[in-house]
C-alpha cells in the first residue's frame, strides 16, 4: 500500500481549498478571532489544531463502530477533551516553555468546531488512515486561511511581521486590527475576494 | 468570593459583558443560524435554558464535590458531560413537542454541546470566584445575552434582504462585517460595569 | 429502552476510562509540573527584585540590544528601562535552575503565613525555601512574602493574582520599605488575549511602574489604590505626567487593564491585613524593617 493512495490524496487536497473548513462549512471561527492578530501566535495555534484534529480523527475513527448514533457528539467531545488535556499535561511536564505559549489556546482547540465537525462528518464513517489525511488536510486548510488573515492584521495593527518592524517609525497602528472586530472585517473582506473568484463560500450546508 | 450583587452581574452579562459580543464565544452557530429569525429565536431559547441549568449544576459539582476531594482537574471533563446531558434532554423535548424547530436547527442543536459560550460560562465563574446566586444570575444573564445577540443579528440580516449588498459579499461575507460592527459597538461597553 | 441502557452504559464506561486516564497522567506529571512552576516563580521573583549574579550582570553589559540605546531624553530612558526588563528576564532564563536557586538562596528570605491554621508564621531563609519539596509550598492557601535586604532599604515582594479577562493572572509586585513605592512588577502566568492583554508581559508596561517610582497608595493618604487608566500621552507607557498611583492601560485591552486595576489593590489590602494580624510575632518582627512595621500597624486595628 503506497503511503498516499489516490483517494486519500483527494481527501487531503480537497480539505485545503474546495472543502476548506472555514469557507465551506463556516466552522472554527471563534478561535480565529482572538489569535490572528500576531502571525507567530497564529502558527502556534495552527500547529496545535492540526495535531488535535489528526489525533481526534484517528481516535474517533478507531472507535467508530462502538459509538452509537445518539451519543456520538458526547463521545467525540470526551475523546477530544481527554486527548488534548493529556497532551497539555505532557507539555507542561516536559516542555514547559512550549506549554506556556500554547496555554491560552488549549481551551480554544478543544471546543473548536472544526475538530468536532471533521470527527462527525468524516471520521465516524471512515477508517483511520483516510481519516488521518482528512484531519491533516482540514487542519492545513484552516491554517492557511488563518495565516492569510493574520498577515494584514499584524502589519496594519502592529506594524511588524513575525516581530520584525515593517512599517516606518511614524506609522500609527490601526488598533482596530488588533482587536477581535478587526478579524471579522478581515474575514468578511477575504470572503468577498474569494467569492469574487467564483468559488461560493458557505454554499450547500450539508 | 467576590461581592458584586447578582442583579448587577445579570444585567452586565446581557449588555456590557455579553458573552458573544465581548468574549466572542459561541460564534459558529451564531453565524450559521442567524439566517432565519425563527430558528434564531428557537436556538436562543434553547441556549438560555441550557446555560441557566448548567452553570448552577456545575457550580455545585465543582465546589461541593471536586474541591473537597481535590479533583479539580476533572472539572473540564465533567462540565462537558453535564452540558452534553442537558443538551440531550433538550433535544428529546424538542423532537417531541416541536419537530419543525428540531429539523430547522439540524446539526446545530447537538452543537450546543460544544458551544464555546456555555463551556466558557462554566469556566468563568470558577476564575471569578462567584458564589451560588451570582452563578445563577450569570448563567441566566449570559444565556439571554447570547440569545439577544443572535436574534439581533437575525433581525438585521432580514433587513439586509432589501439592501443593496454587492453579490460577492452576500450571505456570509456581510454577516461577518456586521458582526464586526456589532462587536465594535459593544466594546464601547467595556469596563462600564466590573463583574469580576 | 434497551438501546438507551446500552448507550448510557457506554457513556459511563467512556467517562470512567477517561477519568482514570486523566488521573493517571495527572499523578505522574504533578511533581514535574510543580517543579517547573516553582522554577518559573523563582525566576520572576528574582526579576521583580532585580537580583543579579555576576554572570547575569555581565550578560546584560554585553547585550547588543541594550548597548546601542541612547539614554538622553526621557522617552529614551523609558525605552531603555523597558528593554532592560525584557533582557533581564531573557538572561535570567538562560541560567540553569541550580544557578537561579542559588541566587535566590543567597539573597532572599521568605515569610510564610498560614491563614487556615490560625495565622501560623514560618520564617525561611532562601536556602530552606528552595529546598522545600514543591508540594510543601502551597501557594493556593498560604501567603508568601519575599524580602531582599539592601543597605539602601529592604525590598518586599508580594504575590498579586486575580481574575483577568479569560483566566487567572498571576504576578509579583515589589515594594520598597514603607510599602508605598513600587520597585518592580512582573507577570508570570496568564491566559490573556495574545497581542492585547498579553502585553502586560511586555517591558513598556512594566517599566511604567518602576522608572517613575509609581506608588500603590493614593497621594497624601494611606489608602491603597492603583489605577490603570486610558492612555493620554504620545506613546505607550507615557504615564509620567499622570498621578503617582496611575499607569497607562493597554489600548484595546480594557478588560485586562480593569482587572489589574481591581485585583492589585485587593491583593495588597488582603496581605496587609493579614500581616497586621501577626505583627506581634517574633519572626515577623525580625523579617520586617522598623519603617514597614510602623506602616502596617494601622492594619492591625
């Protein structure tokens, strides 16, 4: 079995653009807002999210035949919460500095609709290996959108990019871009641009 | 324990410290369901109900069970289970008594389980050291605040149907921008009342 | 009906297994995590009190970012102070935990008050304190005050903690003898919004307290009040012209700023009251210098 069969590759790549979690399903907005005012923080959050989505997809997929219909949401949430908490504890014990960076995001990752959404829609109906690729794709798709939002926010809001000053000394920062409403505006504008290219955002909500 | 009067917390939780517009919790369903007014009212009511019950129950479990036994680390897990249980209850009631609403809400009813707002409310009262009455006031207030926000947004989106919105911005795009404006408006309330 | 019972059994099983897994991990990692936390606290106490070993001083002298800063105008001095605080934290972090523990042991004495056991007082030397097992140091319930003796006046460091916008914010506040003037401040644990509330960690925010010798008492009174208010000046932290017990808030982070405004005085008030209760204790009288003892007498009424 090659490492990436045609189907799995399709599953992976679709999640990045065509079925992108933010554009297609409008999921995962909450965390999107607070985090994206600094590119560096966005990367950390995205790394955590990719990891959590992949792990949760694997776990849910492995147990999918034992989880009855009605209680699937609760079961998924419990599995996600436990795995993310365990990772958080391990980080605090062995990589304390990294855990400090991620600390604020742990709660945001656990309740992130994307993790739940992928578990519900894909992992419950597919075997672990495709679910792995689905989770990875969704996570990466989400990260790309977040980074696209974060870059203008940091440049306009702080005048820096990844901490390096980009704007001149006299630049007066656009505080609105640092605050959460700025994220909304950026996301709205981004959706405007994406829609103008022909791809319909939020089309077909299942 | 903090000494702010529960009534103040109640009013603040609705207006000045609105859990959706000031803390930005509970956005996913907010954006999706506010398309129809009827569904928003339904979801809003469900959330009020769930929040009003979950926060006091979590308080009791946290302070009467987990703290004396030094099991605080289990709180997150237990809060999720309590929320899930109550949402399940609401689902059953709705399916029985209002099937139309049940189908309109679709996946977003069980998604109340992961609604960041409810989990957030359960975590906030721990950090802010609220006593029981304050928690009750906060739970009901937050729920009503969330409901008002989503109903407000649904009402605005309804009006938008008659406004001239650029085609590419219709739907989600303009909703985002309006949410941004609403959030900006509510950030003017920040600090008016201190409830922590 | 049978379905329901099956589901509930499954859920019960899942919750019990989850609880067991969480408990197992918690027990295994507790000691390590406590140790990490303890080391972090020691670092921040040293930073707040500006305790430096020769290695740290040397590193600061050779620090390229600090060297090239002009210090002629007020703004430049402020920016230098802000940078100094950040670099000090950085260089302290570069040292090994043993080095920091020794630095702590050599310079600091610790007073522990246990309100739950009738305000029992224990006085530790720095060495005894760092050698306590981390479980024995109960920051949740006991009160700890750290002192550094200096010829030009003792410094006392108090813990400050309270509810921030998202979660608990914890830090240290260092006051000079007389408990009026601020000598240092630092925050080591918080979950505030990155880019907004998280800026309490930044040098400029903390420098305001130290470079202009802000006070924790209302001018001309003995009432504890520290205000974090809207920025009036030209740059972040331009609070020199503000009242002596007032500093700039963080633009866009009103809730975090208001939280600090509220809990710093509350913490100090609580600590001073408890100290007031134990002034008669021999260890306390050895710990505090005469000026400070005098000021605290008003809290024992």
